[in-house]
C-alpha cells in the first residue's frame, strides 16, 4: 500500500518574489510548511544570487509545470566586465581577468548577434546531468565538465544603462532553457573581454509578473489560514495558451476514468474549427480543469487527468 502523503490537499499556483541568498529548494520547503501542503514544486530554478519571480505549483498544479516552463521569461541583470568566474556570477572564483572595457556603442552593436535562435553552452555550474551526475556537483568536485551547445531562443536583448565602465545593465526576454549567466559570459567574450553577472532578477515567467508575486515573509505573515490559501492562482493559469473546452458532467466523468469522449458531441455545443488534429485541449467542467487531452481521430482523449 502506498504511504499517504502528509499535509493538506492544496491546489493552485503561488508566485513568490524570491529574496537573494536563498535556494529555490528552500523556498519550496518553507512555502510547503507555511501552507501545510501535501505536494509542491517549482517552475524553473533561480540561482541563490538571483531574485524575482519563482512560481510554485501546489497539488494538481504540479501536473502543469511543464507548460509554465515552456513560457517566456524576462530578466534584468548587470554584467561586471573584466573578471570571468567559474560560476559565471559573483559567487564563483575568479578564473580570468581582462583590462578591456567595452563602450556603450560596442555593446549595442553586439546585441543583435544574440537575438533569435542561437547556440549556447550551459554554465558548468548548472543542474544539467552529465553521465547521471549534476554538472554543478562535478564542477564543485573540480572534475571536468563538458556540456554540449544547445539551441535557445532570445526574443529581446536590450541595454538599459551603463552606470560606469565596469558595469552594464540589460533586459532580456528568453524562451525555455536559456541561461542568463551563459548569455552574459558569451556577450563579454564577443566584446573581446570577460565578464560575469553581478545582479540578476527574473521579472516574468509565462503569465506571472512582479505584480503577481508575494514575498516569503508576507506569506509567513498570512500564515496557514484562509487568507494564505486564497492568494493561490487556479491550476489552469499555466494553461492559458491551450484551447479550453467545456464538457458536460458525464463527459468529464468519462475523461476522469481515462476514457475518450466524442468530439462530435462536443462540437454540437462548441465549434472545433480552430482546433487541429493532435492539438492539446484543456478539458473543463463547471469551471474546473478535468484533464489535459488530445483531439485525435474524432475523439477527445485524456493523457493527464487532474484530481481535486
């Protein structure tokens, strides 16, 4: 018999504005304790140095994490020129120095090279697995870490200010899998110098921005009460880009049991002209997500059922 999970059945999204010098895992653990939640995970790790948006998925929302991680992310960050560090941020050891300091004009001229689909080698201090081991564990043990370049997408890369010759502050909108530390490292190399991130803040993840966020301190102040649970966003928040279909209770019951329902019957109530074969659908009943399903062969077939 499976052991019953401790805690309350809390479901939904909570957006934390992470403080510096705390790990994402610790944020998850503290939020779980405050809400006494049975299950919680996060959508996209933030480095301990970084601050900003860290969406937490509670309960059945954990089944939608991959859709949140696929969303766009926005960052503000500052690069310190002249020092390369093994972690590509201020927490690491200096491994190379340079006297070269790029001008504002040189920086602005370089940015178009990093917009669109580009190749990036992830930082050695990252959570990517190498032969079953996390890269950062190998790096900390001073073992060789060889990571292959991978394709990432940068939608926007703008220079915000140059406060002094040693620093420049940027704003970036990226797709899934982009490492901002790697972007700063590569920009510096492109400019004929070296550099690392001295400040990093994530300002948006998918539908969530800074206005949606709450600090851990504020969450603790609310405590485990109605006010704390009421600030959770609905599970379907992560599914905003997926077509939603309203089902009858009988259709919802069939999906919950893993059975397909006739798309023809649904189409009599809601036109399916804009939904292609193989498309993912967010099946709803009485305003609540029932399942994620696919529109295939004239049927709506569930592949991930949510249980509330």
